[in-house]
């Protein structure tokens, strides 16, 4: 099984809550969608960005989404006692059961 491992920090200069982080995740996801829309010309506006510039924008927004998701995981662990490791195992099993993932 091929994986993509990234390590993102716990943001220790913020006091995120479940709600604030969930709303931030939605905001960042919207910004990612907007960047992809620019790449695909879906907004109807002409873009003067090169493909490379748009890819860099998409990656920036994607990492913002990932950072916010990781921040939400920290909130769930620290405030609600969530077991992210167990949740990850269950998530992977679900992907296998739905046949989205083939174990090699």
C-alpha cells in the first residue's frame, strides 16, 4: 500500500475549539476549491496565472486544509479523548471494504 506521510505541527499559539476549527476547515476547503476552479477556468474569469503558479496555489491551499484537519485532530484528542490511531485503522479498513483500496 502506497502512502503519503506528512508531519504537521500542533499550533501552540492558538486556542482552537471544535467549532472554530471545523469552520476554519470549511473556509480552507473553499479556498482550495477556488484555486482548483481557477485552474479549470470554472469561474468564467480569465486568469493570468501560469499552470505552475496555479499548482503552487493549489498546494498552498491543500496544505492549509491538511494543517487545519490536523489541528482538529489535536482538539479531538486533547479535549475529547479521541484515539486518532484507532480511527485511522478503522478508516483504512473502511477503504478496503468499499474496495477503494487494494492491499498489495
